[in-house]
């Protein structure tokens, strides 16, 4: 029999997975009396690192230790820049602990930056390095309150590239918080609008801009709001289509992606269109309003290959 297991103190399992930390409440739950806890503190076996949070003697004090201690002390969740660092999102490194607590909690804390939230119960935090942490999509929303739009944009690009989140998740988080006036939602909305076009019914403006752009570059002869069918029936209504050349350009608008289900449905429809032999170009607001040359070249080339003549 392993003698070390027999002699291990009751808190050993907790401290081993909590970066050497244990709370007074956890010790009491293990059966220790208040007097026993105080005796352990006096003997130096535990060191007080935050209010009601103790570090076992000899354990190193790291950034993870400080962050988890702050979370344990005020029942918080690592968020904003600390959460980004934990998730490994590019551009964010360990710094001053940053966490979010519910509005009913006492957020007074010297060693960390504390944010208050009325909807923390809806966050469903993840454990990252054993630290309760906001999920990636919520983290990116929160970053909008403390980082520049350019920096948040880079964070999104990095998170998408590495598969940490997806556009449907970001859209769902935005939709869940935009009506609550949550700080950071405006930054995320601006980035989503840049990617998909404006929300709140402005997709028609993006479509009109697309039509004007195509005509300006001599790509006329198209029809608008064209119903596309495959062998199973109706698939979708295309924004712009050259029917004889089986070529479609869609203004990729945010209004059609505000929920994960809408996003998935749209992607399924577009996959069916392609399977039916149509070329489909998904034009973002950047393609239409900022840098149209690559899109124009691709669409012109496809139309020419398919026999289109002005």
C-alpha cells in the first residue's frame, strides 16, 4: 500500500489541482474546525494569499495562482484580458488578474481588476488550467470593452483560425447581449457588420451597393431576387444571379446570421446551390464597399468561362 496516500492530508487533492490553493470554506467542508484552520495558518502550513484563500506552504506563486485566488475569494470568473490569455488568444499575455462577478457580490478587490455583470449566471464558464473562465465567444465580446477595435479584430481572426470559436458562436453572443447595452457589444457589432454587412434591416442597402458596383464594372445583365431550385425543390432566393451562366453573388449580410441556426441554414442552402452546378460568391461588406477588385476579377472570370458576353 502507498504510505504517502495514507499520510496525505485531506486537502491534498484540492491543492494539487488548484495551483496550491484551498479556501476556508473548502477546508470546513472537509471537516476541519475553525480552530484547526487557524492553527494551520499560525503554524505556517498555509499562507493567506487572499481573503479566505490560502496557499499551501512551499507552493510557487504564479500568475495562475493569483488569478485563481482572486476568483475563489469573490466567487468570480476569469474574464476579459485574463480570459484571453488563458485561452491563448493571440495578442494577450498574463497581466493583472481580471475577472467578472455577479452584481450581488462584493467586488472590492485590491489585487485585480473586477467587472460586474447582471448575467453572469448565463455565462456557463469553462475550466481552463483549472480556473473558471468565460468561454471564447463571450471573452471576445468582453474584450470590446477594454481593447481597441483593431485588437479585438485580430483576436477574432486568431480564434477563428485556431478553431477556438466560430462566427455562429460570436453572432449568438452578440444577439444575446446587444439589447442589454453590455459594454463591448458595440465593438463586436461593428466587426460583424464589417464582415457581414449592417444589421437591423440594412441588408437591402448592402445589396443595392452590390448591384451598383457590378454595373459600374460592366458586369450587368444579371437578375435580382432570383429563386434557385435543385432536384428537391426550392433552395434559396439569390441576391444577384446570371441565370444562363448559373452564377450567383450573395451579399453576405449580418441580418441573415444573427442566430447559429440561421447561419447553419444559410450555409446548407448555399451548399445545395453549389451542388446543383451554380457558382456562388459570398460577398462581404469589405468586398462590396472597401476592396472590390478581387471579387470583380473572380466573378468576371467565372462569367467569361461560362460563356457570358456583355
